[in-house]
C-alpha cells in the first residue's frame, strides 16, 4: 500500500510539473510573438536625399499594381510641383505609440531640418487598428490644411476600410485627393458615405482564438494533473 501511495504522489508531482512547464511555455510564446510584430521608427529605412521611393508597404496590404499606380501619381506630383508625399503602412505599433506620434517621429527622422520638411508630407497607417495620421511641412500646409489632412485620414481612407479593408481603394483615393489638392486644384472632398445596416459578427479574430485556445489548454492540463492522480488513488483504494 505504501508503495502504491508513493507512486500516486510521484505521479501527481510529475503531472503538475509537466502542466506548469507547458503553461509557462505557452504563455512565453504568446508574449514573445507580440513584440516581434510591432514596428518602431528605428526599423524604417533611411531616406536618402533624392530618393524617389514613395510607398513603404511594411503592412503588406497593397497589391503590386496599386503600389505602382500610387507611386506614379506621387512621382508626377513631385515632378510637377516639387512637393513630395510618401505613404507608409505598418502592422502594429510599439507599446505606447500612436499613428500620430509614429508619423511625427518618422517625419523628423527622414527630414530633420525645416528646409527638408517644407515641401514634404507623410501619411502613415497602422493596419491593425486602421488608425492613420499625416505630418506636413510648412510649404505643404497652405494647400493641404489640417482640416483636409484630417478628412483624408478620417474619411478618404476610412470609408473603403470600413467597407471591408479595401486598402488598395483607400490609398488610391488618398493619393488622388492629396495630389489634386497639392497641385492647386479645388479639393474634391471625401467620398460619400452610404449607410448600410450590418449585423456585427460574433466570430472571434484569429489572434483572440489562438490566445483563447492556449488558455483552455493550460486550464485543462492543470485540471488533469490534479484530478487523474486523485481518481487513480481512490480507485486503488476501492480494490484494497
């Protein structure tokens, strides 16, 4: 009987240790993945003088054809007016960062002097939250006013995104509107919003599902580590 109890208690200790080890591994893996997805200003490429790269799609949401078309619009704008606009997408921000703070920091990093900032603008978008911001130099503000800039980020971009994450459509429209305004033409305004009644989905996102599954696995392992040895012990007791 003593040997049986020793085996039962040894099994309990082993299963508990195993469950704890697995729980720590799962939790650590969840924590390790999140920072890896974040984007900071320090990860952005250095923009050299005369660089004619107009789109940095780090969020990987634009098709090649859309990126090419947008780049063509912005390149023509630069040639005709001397005003340069760049688009940046990224997937998730560093902790505590916002689209506005990221945009301002990157704008400062790429164009450190007032002279370099003057005729330049930068539009950024976080593809996780779809939050966007625009930073502009003094030479651009007279045409691309703060009011128009807010309308671009809050309406021109957001309407297609709310309709189903239509990033290609959103950025194409934003490029066209900004280019029109900076060319000295009247602002075409934001796209018309069509009210559609939609039932909010109850399905969880992939990230939520993964985290929920990990939590369930941990709980099940801990329960099994406690219950199985107890059942085994009482089962042996019933035959002793």
